């Protein structure tokens, strides 16, 4: 299993963060990489759309399922093929002096995760941080910036 994690403090109460995380149509206003379609209910089937390549804006779809839904506490879904390649994404909320502590974790499980075990890629962590920062920006009442494609091999591309 490979896991990528990030934790931030957000200047909003857990109930407000919860409303945004479970408002699937609203993801297009803040999340730079994913869209969820379906109903925010425990056990519900959802469609997971992911922008896999920011340069081409190529999108991938996968059926998913909400595996944990505790109001104002935790939201988790899983997608993929169990035991082969499964991705589990989780948001956990807790009160914080600023408002909310948001813990975001993505686990890559199964044989594919085992084959690529080791340290998670910097790119995966950077994308997670970008999504979490966009959520924090939205909660601060500002408009998040669109996702920017990364430079190839760490270099700027010529135009």
C-alpha cells in the first residue's frame, strides 16, 4: 500500500467544510482534478472523474462507492478493482482553534500498489496539497485558481 497525506487548518467550522466536501456539483468550483457524481450517502455508488494529465486535460472515469460518511467528521470513497488496484480517498475533520483541522489521505492498495510500494511520488503529494489549498481558498471566500500543468522534468517548456 502507498499512502499520501496532508493536513491543513481551515478558518471555517467543520459543518461548513462538510457542506463543501459533500456538495458534489460544487467540486467544479474548487477541486482542480476530480469531479464526483452521485448522491452523498453511505454505501452510495458514485462516478469518479479524474484529470490524469494536466497538459492534455485527459479525463478518466471509474465507478466508486462511498465507504464512510460521518457528518462533520469523515468522508471516504473507494474506486478501482479490489485486490488489483484500489484507491481510497478520505477527508477527516476535527475542531481546531482556527476552525477545522482537515486531514486528507489517499491510499493506493492492491497488487499495483504493492508493485510500486515505497515513497509516494512528490507529484501526488503536490497535487493533493494544491487541491487542499483550493478548498481553503474557497472557504476563505476567494475564488481558487485553476490547476496548472507541471513543467516537464522540472523545466519550463518552450512555446
